[in-house]
């Protein structure tokens, strides 16, 4: 995103951040430089994650192709229903009350037709957009799914890299990509540049698992630790991961890095990827192993 941080406050706040995006980024860069100068960012290890931020644009003013088609279908159904009411009125004896009701129905039909004309114009803009999506209040905002079933927001996906030792934010970037799957190598490389290091260790959750992204990190001198996405079980459902499991991954960041020095076990291949398996002896006696069993991996 070229316009600066996400807009999550009042319109005045949004305008300030948008108008001063370049200056804000320079301040953040100077902060990182200061932290490096006083020795707070000496450990080349970070945790990467994304957070969804709601924009000023509400869901009613955001249109995807499916939402546009549903809205147009609803308008057509409403117009058809009102036309039936007019047909019924034509077969009744004229009266003042009937005339008033008929005029009111005709006004509703004209309002709906005006809405349809407006949607048809918006549809042209929407289909011309790369992701076939349009937001009216905040043009850069996008409809994004969240963890809750059937839920979602219109907003931004803010990518953040946090240094493992002092928990300082090293890198952040506002995106309008609804998923994290294509963000890993870019965020990790930007973090590596911000820290001024040749090698970087990064940990992320399974939402970043992407073989091309992992390979790009490896080629850039970035070692990534992240779990594979869970496969469906016999019932066809994907096991859920609780917040506790996610927190377990973050709390054991240091432990995971230490585990890399454990004895090598074996190598397998999965979908063209070579996977090296390690079985750290310390895993068997880990005090927090039982806290989130679903988050464990080899």
C-alpha cells in the first residue's frame, strides 16, 4: 500500500495518515535505526504475523462480484413484487386510499430502479478492478474473511515482524491482500534489510505456508519455521486451532530455534518439497507440550 497506514479512526485521522504516509514511514525507519544503534536489535530472529484492521468503509459500501449479483437479484425481486401489487390495485375499485398506496408503490419502484442503475455503473468499475472488488468510502479497503465462521470485515491486512528478544516491531506494512499466504518472503526480506543482517531466523503460523514463499526465503538466507496446514480428518473436517495453540507457537519461539540443533531423523518428500525431520529429545519433557497438542509438529 502506497498511501500509508491503515485507516481505522475518524476521517480526520485517516486524512492525516494518508497525507503524511511518507513521513510516518521515515519516522519508523529512524526508530529502527536508533534501536540498532543502542544494541536492541542484535538478535536476527523475528516472529511474523498479520492482523486485520477494520477500515472506515462499512460492508454495505463494499462490493464483490458475488455481493453485487445478490444485491441486483434482490432489487429485481422487489420490483417484481411491487409490480404485482400494482396489478392487483388495477383490479380494485378506485379510491383515495388506493391511489395513495399506488403512488407510494410507484415511488418505491423508481427508487429501486435508480439503485439498479447506480449498481450497473459500479459493476463496470468493479469488473475493471484487478480483484473485481470495489469500496466506496475507502477505495483501498478490501473485504476479508476473519477467523469466525461467516464473519468478515472490510479493511486491511497489516503485516508485522516482531524481534524475538525485546519484542520490538521491526517491520510493518499495510496490505489489502486478505490472506497471509503470499506475504512471507516479502515481509522477511524487508525485515532482513531493516535489521541489516545477512541471515535471518523467522517464525510464522500455518497461514504463511507456501512452498514458493519458503523457497524464496531459503534462497535469500532466511530460515523459516512454520507448521504445515492441517489436513482434513476422516469426517472431512479440518481440526480447529485455538488461540491457545497460536500463543503456544509464539511463546516457544526460542525453544523452536534451539530445537534446530537437535539430531536429524529422516528426510521425506511432499508435493515436490524436501522435508527434513528432526525429533528434539527435549520435546518429550517440555513443560508446555500438553497446553496445545494440536500445535505440535515433528
